[in-house]
């Protein structure tokens, strides 16, 4: 299957490294970063592109753009991994629409377009007879969407709650374990490539709220928006607050929760017993789904990171290949 990729940040790099390393049968025919693009219908030499990006700061021809790749490259699926814009969703919404219009499948890790326009984009994909997959938008490597689509098919999802932001979990872990200040821990998270391009999205709970909106709309199709989320971040938490929680055998985690019957849609720091099923260290995310048949299911895994997020993207790509492309 031929793929084109736009966005060469942490996630894009992880995808390329895995495409180069693993024999997945995915051929890269177009690539774009924010400054350049490169097209080759015969297949791009990924090692060369990555080396060039590292040395020169761009990956291809500076006269070409992401639009050239989307509109002219020869590919079956577009991998859209540009940075999230939660206010407008652009330019990513435009990128995704342009690819769907060409009847190309789209796999994205971009939360903006899915939180803002999933309904319209999904309808467009359906009309064009292609897939729009966005596993990587929620909880990094954890196969939440695949679990909902397949493993829990037929279940009614009654409620959900979990840790959906790896950066906050990492910061809270580092503050509690090492007594770091919030600023020091955030700097570490940024250096490790976990944080969003604008880390206020992480620490103010916006990123977790966006993921909550994506989950709610995917599960309940209830049209909720970012503004509907009752949101408090971790940016005002002090090491003292964590120490006090620790003295009581507890810790603090940023919890996202949704229960449509109770009109609950909230992201907030919560004091949890250290043995609580949602308390994990580092960038781990955890999500509990309350269902009618399966009862509670808790999924745990890496919620951020380059290769971890690439895992979700590659899972979507191979799902598309098996379902659509190989049968064509
Ligand atoms: N900044 C996000 C997080 C990346 O820390 O969870 C994954 O969405």
C-alpha cells in the first residue's frame, strides 16, 4: 500500500523510523514538513529524508508544500500528523478533506480536526467509500478505538474515566517522586517530546478535554464540544499539594470523565489512593470503560511518545490495507 505523510514532528518521525525499520509493505511516495515537500511514486528513501531533515531542518523541495503532496502524490492513504490546532482545526481539516475528496484513506493523530469536525469528516469519508481512522488521537499507543469498534462491539458504553494526558501524568509523577517543581517537570516532559507544541494544552487540561470530546462523540455521537468540558488543569498544583496527598497514602492525577446520563464531562486533578486502578507512573495513560455486558474494562499503556504514537498509526494503516486495499 502506498502512503504519503504530512507533518515531520515527533509523531511523523516515529512513523518514518518504523516504516524504515519494519517490513510492513507500506511504500512512502510523498512527504511534507512545514517548510518543504518531496514526491517520488517509486518510493522515497526514508533514511535520506530523515538525515536531510536533521542536517538542514527541512525534508524536501522548498518550492513544494503539503498541498502538493495531498493533491498530486500517488498514494492510497494519507498520514496526517501535523500539529494540533484546537481552535480552528486548520490547516489539518483542509488537508483531510482534500485527501478524502481524492478518495484517499486518511489516518491522523491530529486531535483538532477530529474534536471539531469528526461528524462531517466521517460522513465525507463514508460518501467517498474510504476510511478515516484516528486511533492515535486518544491515549497514544492504547488501542482504544479498535477496542470500541471490535472487542466491545455490541456493548453499550455507559461511562468512562481515565488518565488521558501523558505529559501531566509524567509531571505529577516527577513532582511526587523527586519533589521537582511543576516548571522543572514540564521542562523534562518537553525535552522528552511528550508535550504538545504548545504545552499549555497539556497542563491546562485542554489536551485531555479534547480527547474526552473525541471519545464522547465517537461513542455516543452526542455533539459535545470543547467548551462543554468542565476543565481544571494541573498548572496551579504545588509540590506541597502532592506532599500532603502523599502523607495520606494518596497521590494526584488529572482525571477525565464522561457519563452522558449524568451530564458529566469533566477534566480535573483528583486525589486518588495510590492503589487506585488509574494510578500509574510516567507517561502511562489508563482508561476505564463501563459497559453493560463486559462491565468495567481498563486499558493501560503509553499515552505519548514518538514510536508509541506511531504504533497506533501503523495499526490503523494495516487495518485499512487489510480491509480495503488488499481486497481491491
Ligand atoms: N501531549 C500529549 C500527551 C501527547 O502528553 O498526552 C499525546 O496526545
